[in-house]
């Protein structure tokens, strides 16, 4: 019985210490909250309220979507242009159907 009392006393002391620690932390957090609320109130009074809704929001959203679509078309067009330009050959390159680039026949004449 004495052992269980001593054990419970030790647990009680530890819990009391933990309660004091948590009370100090709670006080610090409450002070931090007060500081933040005061800073928010000061910023609202200085810069105006931030809770006002923008009347132009739907219009601005439409503009953003339009610009994004236009930009995607532009990049797609650029990639298509790059593919077309990459597939072209030089006018000096005469390779193709019916052309033998290394023709050294004896009976040919140069005009």
C-alpha cells in the first residue's frame, strides 16, 4: 500500500509539473494571439478591410481563362511550326525519287 501511495505521489508531482508547463504555454499562446489580433486590426485600419469581395472577379476570371487558352494555342502553333520547319530540306539537297546523287555515267553531257 505504501508503495502504491509513493507511486501515485510521484505521478501526481509529474502531472502537476506538466500542468504548470501547459499553463505557461497557454499564457504564451494567448499573448501571441492578442499580438496577432492587434496587428491584424492595425493592418485593416491602415489598408482597409480585406473581407470585401471584388466585383470584377467573374470578369477577371474570364480574362484569365481567355489568356490561358490563347497561350496554349500559341505554344501548340509554335510546336507545329517547329515540326514543319524541321521536316523541310535545303534547296541544295536534290535527293529524292529518281535522282542518283553520285551519277558518274560515261555517256552523260553537261549542258
